[in-house]
């Protein structure tokens, strides 16, 4: 797929307070995800979760490659990883609304041991906690977005934010620990 | 929230201690924190979370990504509908999904919008009525109404409509992005009204006119989209009971743009819809 030339422009509009730009960005992200997903999902079943994450990260990289001057890349990495977060969280929210009706059945299957119990938390809880981190220390929230939603390596993040790789690594460990405490309540390991 | 000064202390201690082994940590924490129990427990709980081996964040995101891809790995993408290859999804409506289709028989190049009605939402009894409706829609021929090109059923019986693909942007975005003057906006509006009037003369009401259903092409032609929930008015008798289809889709409008009578569920006539369309282009 050719990434539309206005992708970066839409990103800029979105962050400068034009929420309707999100309506035009989301289909671009979906298109790219779908295109990539066709290849990934043909692979054998299992480890889908990791594959899906890889799809998101690859889509991110392809979208951000469009027409971004080198000196602006850090800025656009930040915008695009924020966009990925938005897309995933919005989808999760709409899905939980749709799924409300089948919860009872799921619970029964779970009790019967047919499906594993849900993991600790979902992306919506993560999103809420990230808002809190943003208030506390914006730098930490940003490295989390870049690493987890954008799929950037520590080295890539270091270049994007102008810090050393060691600093980025420390920041991510601190941010992740803080988020886990915030989401799960403090508990012993 | 944790006071700034305290947070900086916690952060600094965490960073000093993360690479030390457990024994050294405990003694360092004890000596640095003294009887500041709060500081000590804050740092300890962060170190404990840091020590968790599985990456729960990645898992949460992966799960969201998987569910998103599952929902959007559409079975129709890449398949053929009539002479068209389904290329991508243009959008989701309340009762349908609209795909971009490309003509795929090397006759000529053509892009269309294919609207596939959601199987589950269609009562079997209403299918025949839908069939007759789309024939009527096919007779609408106006430069400002997106044309119905073809229609049919998928193999599983799901009805679809092939519509003219309108390459443009919604009328409000169009007006604002070009900062059109009032006069230019009104000229567009008059064209929209003409299309609505044309449809009404053919006894077809749109019933969901809103800015996102009016696109303007690059050459400035407004196009009314999505006559999907249009209802054929009963000829000569405005007071006949609502048809099945009307009952099904009777509330399938967008409240912000609907005529008050529609919201109140009163009998619908052409007039309120026409009057109300005035609001869409402002």
C-alpha cells in the first residue's frame, strides 16, 4: 500500500487540536494493519498475540516512513505511537461494549476451565495508567508509547528523544514498574 | 499525586538500585531510607514490579492488537463481487460495511463503493422488500446523487449494493478546508437541495442526510451518499401504516441531523426532511 502523502499532515492536525483528523487517520492505520495481517495470519496458529503486536509495529514503521524529514522524525515517531495507542484503545473500548452480552457465557466456560482466565489487565487499564504517568513524568510516558505502541528499539528511542540508550533502558524499567504498580495495586512479587 | 520532591527521590533511588543484587539492595535501602518507611516501601514495590519476568504490558497490547486484527481481517477483502475485486474497507455503517471495489476484468478501470448489508441485521421477510427498493434506487439518475450501479446477493445470501465511488470529502470539511464564503456555501447547498428535491419527486426520501453523507468532489460537485435507508413513500397516501422496512429502520437516523418529527417518531413526509437539510451545510 502506498501511504497517503497527507498522513504526516493529518498527524500534525490531530495533535494541534483537530480531533476530526483522527477519523481520517484511523482508516489509514486499519488499512495498513489489514494489509500486513493477511501475511502474518496465514502463518500457523498459536503465538498470535506476538504476531499481532509485530503487525502493529510494522504498520507503525511503514506509516511513519512517509515523507518525514530526518530532523522531524523524533516528533513524528511520538505522534504516530500516540496514534497507535489511540487506535488500539478505542478498538478495545468499542469491543468491550459489543462483548458485554456474551460475558456470561465466557464466564461459564472459564469456570469450566475451557478457556484461561483473563490476564492481569487490558490495554484500556494500561491507557488509564499511562495518563497518570503522563501527569507525573511525561518523559516516561513517552518512552513507553514509543517502545510498546510504536515498537521502537531502545536504540531507536534514544535517537528519537536525544538520550543515551542506557537512559532509555532505565526509563522504561522505571515506567513499566510504576505502571504495573498503578494498575495492579502494589503487591509483593 | 506523589509530591514532586518525593518522586524525584524515589526515581533516583530506583535507578541506583536496579542493577544491584538483592542483598546489596536491602542494605542500601536501609541505610538511605533510615526510618522513612514510605520512601522505602515505594522504592521496594517498584523494584519488585521491575523483577517480574513476563512483560504484562506487551501482553496487554498484543491482546488488543490481536482482537483488532481479528475484527478487521475481513473475509471479503481480496475476493470478487461481480466484476469487482474487493480492495479495502471504506467505512462501517450501522447496518452495513462499505468496501472499495476495483473492476477486475481488464475491461476498463473503475473504482466503486460496495455496500454489504450485515446479514444478521436483516430479517428474512424484509429481503424481498429490499430487492424492490434497490430497483427504485437504481432509477435515480442525478449528478448530485451517488449512482447505484449494480446490486445482488453474495453466495450466502447477503445483499450488496454497488455504488458510484465518490472521491472527495464531506461537505463541512470541504467548506472549512477551503474557507469558503457564505455565498459559495449557499451555492453548494442549493445543489444539494436540488438533488434532494429530485429524489423526493421520485418518492424516495433519504432519511439520514448529514454532512458525512454529503461528499464534494474535487470539481466542486456535491454528491449525496447512502440512500441505503431510504424509504419509498407510499404513493398518494401519506397515512398508510409504516412498512416493515420502515419499522426496522424507523429509527436508523442520526439524531443530531434528523428532523424533530423523525426523532419523535411521527409520520414522516418529504417536507421536514427537506427543510431540515438546511442545517447540514452550515
